[in-house]
């Protein structure tokens, strides 16, 4: 049962916490550690407000400050991205014998461009296909580019669109890269990253997609 937190102090503070939950989540300690909160495994007003701010930032609903599976999954993905540093292909899963290639690691929701073994751009966070509309894995090639593409299927703009597999493309979006549940199959990117990919890649360049997105 989710019970709103109530405070016996100022009215403003009580109102600020009115949509918070007093219940601790199954990932309370992990979430507290990620947010730099005291790691005691107990839900507090400050814990809830910090968790809720993270949830609102990334479009995780309901944003009530509950340390649940999706919130921790998102944080864990961010931790894996941070751990990649400037050596995202340390495990050698993206081919290094094809010259310039855009790599997409679905597991870490991470992408980068390399030339042989040399990192050219990234790694950067990406938002890939949701459950049931996964970004397809394997070796691809960019076959069509449109800097200001309009999707007739989804009725949305897809700036810096670079298509590499049957309608799936790199393109810019303005929402958080961690906004659930994910894209309709495209590799969503932050505007600056999508622009950089546009300037670095061309038709015929290789794309390699591997791994499995958490939650799919």
C-alpha cells in the first residue's frame, strides 16, 4: 500500500511532499547510494524528494519517489555508461576491421563511432526500441539520410535522420534518453550527438547493433 508522507512542520514543506510515498522500495539502498543520500534502506522525506526529482527529470511514472525496478534499472544503466569511460569497446564486441563504424550497445544504451580501433566520437547515451519494437541487432549500413525528416508513420519530425535498417534510424529527439519505455525502434539521440553523427557518417557507412535493452 502506498501512503503519502505527511509532515508536522511548515505547510509549504508538507505540500512539497504531498505526492511522495512513505513506502521504501525494493531498491532503496541502491537508489540512495546513486543519489548520494544516506544509505540506510529507510525512506525519508528527503529521499523521496530526491528520487521523485530523478523520476520527473527522465519521465518515469508515477513520479512518487518510490525506489522501484524501473527507477533502479535506469540508474544502473547510467552507472554502466559512466563505467564505459572513453573505452566503450573494451570487450571488443563492435567490429574493428571495417574502418568507420557506428556501434550501438543495446545493453548499456550506448553508442559511439570508431575508425578501426580508434574512438572518433562518444560514447553517448541513446534511447532504443521498446519491448515489442526492439532495435534490430546485427550488421547494417546507412542507406538514406534526411537532415529534416518528417515521419508519415508517426507524424513527428526526425532531425538528422540516418536510416540503417528498414525504417530504423539514428535521429534527434528532445526528451530524456532514459524516458521509458523507449522508441519505436529508432536510435534516439540528443540533438548535439545526432548532429555530430550526421557530420561524421555518410551513406554506405557501417552500423553494428548488439546486446539487449534492459526490460525487453
